[in-house]
């Protein structure tokens, strides 16, 4: 009888380890909190660095991580969030693929008394109490910074400036906001005209493909490329070179993210400027998780510090870049 009891206890402990249950039968939290995190995917250098930062910071803080890669599909993220709810994790964090379509699953998390933290991107919901806070960048301001750089880099009295735009994933917060901020600045100056604008889905391959189409479609000269992220810009650089043109000279290029690949392209004279979008938010996520567990108030928006980098800064800044 005693042996049977011990075997049952051992099996119970093993099951608990496999399931990693974060709460006991009474609903109390375990000593080590569990965070369920749904990442968009691994579509860019930025996203890879973002994931690494989150995993590293959570591990150092002793927070268990249940990680899910959505492979850039909203339906995968919704399934992951529902799985986290079923597992009774202590908190959920996720970076949403698109802004809309989250109301139902977030209400399910709220009904289960599981707080939700947004990272990197916002959601469009009717009730902002469905999430605790958003940790990330001001995408509109990033677009403004790209527009301001272009204004400052364009000599006074120059003629029409023809711009092509590589948008991010359709319906995503950074694509919507970066476009808004960029146009807010350049549309005030009649010299600037966006002649083509299409999604490159934040990927290098798609950026190259769409830039090839832009170059074929435009009989007139393209003066500037504005890319919503560096990976698309790097793909576009390949297309520009294959067309027999010099990126950074024949076509000026400004993009957003500030990844190492962008700094290497600037150092080579192929990219003119990159607007930083800092992916290293792991420590801020840990701080937010601790605040939620300790029932301390948090602001609805937690911003990260970011800058603007140009070709003349690239060589000096590159060795110190962490992503």
C-alpha cells in the first residue's frame, strides 16, 4: 500500500513537471511564475533579436517560459493563447501579427483571470482593460523620423522627389503607423511624391521581389526608397544592384529597425539611414511581469529608447550593436 502511494506521488510529480502547472488546485500561484509567450515568427533579424532578448531575460529572472512561434499567422497565435489559458499560466504576453481580431480570445483570458501584456505591437479592441500594458516602440514617431531625415537630406530648391514605399505586413501596427508618420511629414512638402507603395511583408525575399516590380513598372527615375524595415531594404538593395543601379546613390534608401545588417549596408554605402526600433525589451518585460504579480500599477504604454543612424555613423556604431 505504501509502495503504491509512493508510486502515485511520483507519477503526480512527474505529471506536474511535464505540464509545468503554475497554480495548485486552490488556484494559488506557484513559487516560480509561468509566462506563456506567442511570438509572431522569425521573419527578420529584428524578430530573432527580440525573441533572444525575451528568452534570456526571463531565464535570468527565474520565470518559466512557454514559447510559441506563430509563423506569421494570426490563427496560430489565437490557438497558442487558448492553449496558455487551458494550461492556467500566470500571465500571457504576445506580439500580435495584426491589430484586429483579438477581442474574443482576450476576453477568454480575462475571464480566466490571466493578465495579458502586449509586446512590440498594439491591438485594436473596444475595451483596453483586456490587456495590462504595451511594451514597445512608437511606430508613428519612427515613420516621422524617416520623413524628417528625408527632408533634411534633400537640398532646398530641388525638383520632384519620386518615392517608392515597401510596406510591412498588411494590417499590422508597424505597417499602419510607420506609413502614417512618414506621410504626416512628407505630405506637407509638394516636392515629395510616393509613386508606388506595396507590402513586402517585412521579409528580405519579398522586399527584393516587390522592388524588382517597382523598378520594372516605373519608367521615370526612382529617387528614394522608404522601407518599413531593414530586411526589406536589404532585399531591395539586391534588386537595385541587379538592375544595374547603385543603391544609396542612384536611389537613396531609408529604412527602420537598426539591425546589424543595416549598419553593414550603410558602411558599404548602400543604405543611407536607418531609424532604430529597439528589440531588446526582455528586461522591461520581466519588470512588467513582476509588477503584475506584485499587483503594482503599470502605465498603459511603456516605450523604449531609440535613435537615428546614418552612413557617417555606421562604422563607429557597428562594433557595439547587440542585434
